[in-house]
């Protein structure tokens, strides 16, 4: 089920509130907003609510035997990647940046925010279909800058199908094939990266792939490799 509202604060916050109030929200259900007035990205950043863009949330209910919950962020990135890729004349211009941002020609096209609510994980996704926000710290892009803006509702249906498909793969096959497929969709090994930790301290290096658990491997200037489990990653 895809439910659309004209305006809300945040689709993630709305789904979280429903869960806390004891409402039944099923996997595969989506809440989509035409406008968000309090959308959030990672590390509390505001998320643009440009008209015509996709802004929506769904949820996952991890169960016994499922892969580690933190790998859902990689799974969600692949779902968005699969939904966007057929819309591009130059598919090689699209890449995933750890853990789940989509970059189009090096600029931010989408963002994903996962939040744990009890036994469920709410997954919020924003994709710049029609408009790109003016971000203070990184370039952003919209699909409309490369051609006609995709219809939001048609994109929502495609994304919902891709998400269901990737979720089933995650549960059935586990982390190893997920990491391989994520790497195939990522920017090249050797790409210069800068990682800011929770205190804002930067570490520079080059992309060296992913560890078996999905953490980022960063090759430092001294030749050593560091596993990054959390942080804000930018190119260059």
C-alpha cells in the first residue's frame, strides 16, 4: 500500500508515531508526502522538500535469522539505485557513496535515513526528481537537470517494487552477495574520500572497498587501512 499525504512534518516521524501508538504498519506499506516541512537527513540535517521530488518512508521488521540490522542501509541504497538506473541515458554516471547516498556525476541525488523504533526499522528515502537543494557543503543534482523529471507516483511504485525485491534478497542470501552488488554500484576503488567522525574530526584517504560486515575500508596516506563503522563521507 502506498499512502500519499499533501503535507506533513516528516514521513519517518509519522510512521514512528504510528508504531509507538500501536498501529499496525506492514512491511511493504509506504507513506509519501507531496511536501515535508521538517524532513531530516543524516546527522540531523534538514532535507529539501522540493515540489515533484520523492519523499517517503517504509519499514522493515527484522526477524530471527536475518542479517545484521545495520546492513539494511546498504540494501536500501541498492533499491534506490535499481529504481533510478533505468531512468538514465548514462547509467555509468550513477554511483553509491557509503553507506547509502546516490551520486549522479559526483553530486548528491538522494539520501536515506534509517531509524530504529522498537523492533522495527523505519526507512526514509528522498530522491531529487524535479529539484535539487542548495546544500552548503556538497553539490546536489536532480534528474530533471538531465531530462524530463520522472513522474513522482510512477517512481514511487518502481521504488516500492525494487525495495521489496532487495529486502527478499537480503533475507535469502545474506551479506556476502549484498556487499558484492553494492561494490559493483559504488564509485571506483581508489576514489579520494574524507570522513568526518561524530566530533567532526576529518580523516582523508582513498576508498578501499567494504569489509565483510559492510563497514567502509579507507586506505590512509601511510598505506594502512582503517575500517569506518560510522561517519559522514564526502568525495575528495
